[in-house]
C-alpha cells in the first residue's frame, strides 16, 4: 500500500493543484469560449518591459513580450524573414546597408501605432537605443548596440545607425532575434521618466503589438485583450488568459482536461496523450541548444582531463533516445543543426566509460572502497543544478547522475526554480553567481550564428567562466566580415576548439513538441517563439 501511495502522490498533487487553478469540476471539460484562448507560463514574468527581460530556460519574458511588442522583423517556422515594424529588411541590394557595411538605414512601416493611438516613429527607435545604452538601466546585455556610434532620425519613418566598425550580425540582431532580443519602446511614455527599471511601465506596458495587457495578478495570471490599434487590424482572438503554472504535471493535467488550449510538452509525455481527443501537435526545431555547463572556476573542473572524462562518461545517445524519444537529437555544438554555421565534424569525447576512468586515474582521482573516487582524501563530489519546470531536464539529471556514478563521480542534484537559476547575480541567480559545479542550461541562440555572448571570456551567458583567447580572436574575426564563407570557417574552428576544451557537455538541439486543441487555428510555433504569430490565431 505504501509503495502504491508513493507512486500516486505526484498525480494527486497535480490533480489538487489543477483543481485549485481551475475551480474544480467547472473547468474539467474542454473550454469552448468564443474569442478566448488559454495557455500557461512556467513562471511569472520578471518584467513586462522587454528592456529588462530575463532570458530564462522557458523564455517566459520573451513569450509575453512578443504578444505586446513588434520586432523589426520576425522569422516564421520555415526561416522566412517577415518585416513587422519595418517596411523592408535592410540589404545591400535595396540600399539599406552601405558599401562599407557600417551604416544601416531602417525604414519603418507606416500606420503602426501604440495602443494609445500615437504613431510609432523613428524617435521611438532612437530613444530605445539610448535607453539600452543608459548605464542607469541594468539591461542584461548591450551586445551589438554598443557598436552604434550614432543614430539619426532622418524623418518620422527613417532612422540610420552608424557602426564603429562592420558587425556582421547587425541586421539579424538589432531589435530582432538576437541572442538577447530587444524591442522598440514608446518615447512619449518613457522619455520623461529617467531610469526605467522601477517605472510603472514594467507592470503596465504601452504596446504596439497585437495584444495589450488588461491585468496582471502576480503569481496567478495575465490577461491580454486585442489591440484595436494594431496595424494589421485587431486580432480575431479577443482575449488571452495566461496562467502561471510552474509545475509540469499540473500543466499536463490542464492540457488533458482542456483547461489550456496549447502547451509545450516533453516528448516522453506525448504517448500519454494518445487517448485524448481533439489534440493536434506542432513541432518546432529550435534555435536552442541544451547542455551541461561546467564551472571552470571550481576545482577539479579546471582540469581538462576531468572535463573530458565527464563527457565520455555520459551516454548522451541513450538520453536522447529514451528520455526524448529521439525528438531532441544529440549535438556536439552550440550552433543549431539547421544553421549554416553548424559543423558536423566538431565532436565531444564519445561515450566510453573505460576511457573516462583512465582519464580520471591520470588526473589522480582513484576509486575508494565505496566506489567513489578521491584525491588527497577529498571525494570527487559535484553539485548538479537543474530546474523542476523541465520534465526532460529532470530526467536527464537522473540519467547523468547514474552515468557519472558508474565511473566513480558522486553527483548531488540540487533543484532550483527556473527563475532562481537565471536571475542576475544581484538578485540571487545561481548561474550568474557561479554557485554550482554542473548545471543543466538551455541556451537560446539568435537568428545569426554569433555565439560570442556564450563563448567569449566576458560573455553574459558564459556561465562556465570559460576563457580561451583563440576563441575570442575567432569570434572577433567572424563578426567583422559579411563574407559567409569566411564566417563559417571561423565558427567551425570555434566549435572544434570548444569541443576539445569541453566547458560544456552539449546534450541536444531540441525539436520542441507543442500540443494544442483542434479548436485553435493557425497555431504555428517557430524556432524562436510560440507566440510570434498570435495575431493570426483563431478559435472555433
């Protein structure tokens, strides 16, 4: 009986939480509210001002930012660039990029307005650039924006950025899908306020996207309504109800019961939905790579032999096959496998427990009677941090713990919330503070293969504290030319060096699985965002 109750406990907890969230039986049948769509977030947003968005594993802040704000251009599931705030995407052919590559002319789309009816103009673009660069605003990264030495509004819908030097990712990154996305903000609302971190805008933004915020009950839900001033016309879905549901089990139960219209699911959860009627699936190959960050400032992880041993001890192929059902293919690089910069020849150490044991022996770590290795009387014990909001991450942690135990490494798993893991150091973020040995991290990548934020010595997403001057030099070289052949050569070399040094044990480049109810039409998540085309959603 005790064993049976232990097995049932997680299901009972999820059911209780679901009942509290949905009001018990009244919500136990699929919703059919006309003009209303329900979905969940894994955490409360940090801020509704995209200037201060936290790039966490669930991309919570970015999902809601895209409901409310327009990027310069978007990217559909097929990789096609779609001008949004821009009339056209700058190229050399249309005169948007100067011959020397240092001036970029942006022409804004006419007829775009903020929700209060004020026109979006080049003044907003220039203001937002200044806000990003203002040292009083603690933005997560100024990568790329700091290279702009002047921004000139030629007229209400034309703005020119001049770069200090050529920077290849500029068009793909600035106010679009960079590794740290930013959006244009309303100057007429924010310019009088000075520092913006604590401005009311963070909880009550003024938007130019398809939806505007109606209410935010922190820790419970956000409600959005259609933007009547949206440049495409008001969306057909008149209201979005976005619940905050951190527990994956509760999310899954709500999806089964029809209390949410769509949700990201772990591949291993899909078979359990086979008997649920009215569900469809969308698959999105992501511009994201998940892996185990190794903290190089913690001995003995500063020893390359130990890092390579850890990589050789982990059976990544079995993790992919058994935990993700092959939906998340194994990768050896931070470059998404669909990227032109991906190098299939860069390889981490292959799975080989015997080779892992030999490397650990050479590094002076010898097995004791309990099977755990030690050196100078100190056991080889590592703290592995993961977050419970990821079903795949939780299961991968257990598999990795067993694999490393088999070669004599004691791994203690520490579970922290998604938010706690990715917060800035000043707010107690574990990754930023370096309070870990190993950590499961999904790294969202941008539309351009620029990975300097992750792999350069001072990169804001370099949680490993990895520093290789050859990598830094190659990154600078790759960013200084528009020649894709030359850039590809640089990125291939970077991938080979990093695979040798092993600051990260890359696990997989996921294809996310979204389950959605068949009442929801035009739901088409991209590799960057599931909400990118929310303006097109319809519900029967």
